[in-house]
C-alpha cells in the first residue's frame, strides 16, 4: 500500500499554488490549444516541429496541473505557534559567527523553499541545525559539501504574511 504524502505549506504558499493553478488552467491551457490548432492546420503532422513543441508543452502544463492539484489535496497548512523556538513558519534572524554577517530566514516546507527570497526549507542544513533551538543559541551547521560553520540565533518571530 502506498504511503500518502502530505505537504507542509504556509497559507501564502497554498494561495500561490492556487493562483498558479488557475493561470495554468485558464490561460496557458487555452494558449496551448490555440497553438495545437494552428500546428494541425499546417498539414502533415509527422514532420511538424510546431505540433511536436505544442504537444510537449501540453504535456508539461498537464503534468504541472496534476502536481499542484495533488499538493493542494494533500496539504497540511502550517500553523505558527507563539513559542519562541525555531520551527516551520518562523522568521529567524541569525548572525554568522565567523563573518558577523546578519541574515533573516523564513523557515518553510521544501516545496516553498526559495533561498533567493530568504525562504529556506526546514530540511536544509541550516534549517535542520536551527530546528527546536531558542534565541541566544549558537548552532553548528554542516553543509552537504562537508563545510562546517556556526550561527547564533538572534531573533525568532512568526513569519509575516504578505
């Protein structure tokens, strides 16, 4: 029997997926159907690159729609707690001990992770190291490449909704 997978997301993450799903269904799917019609109108489909490209795009769109629908069906929305410990749904300000650099990270589920936007997964090396720690704690982080560094947890808050 297959194990049912659940996906941890913030409410913002769920809303973003619903927006993407609506765009794919209402806009991209329609654009793709038009491209398929135009390609079919060109005649012989056996050597029609436009038709092949449109079919590949159709498969990509339908695959992503199915993926998003599965995530939304099996989502577990993260409820932030008032506890002052690091956990999913928290915004954590840290100081890198060796450099003194201060950064803020939002801890999210792996699907929502976007390091460029400061959203890191609780399954990432930094996320794992900080999990269940408190303000003032210094933790050692070991990266997948074997590099080790220390960070000090300066502040923990509930993530802000945009």
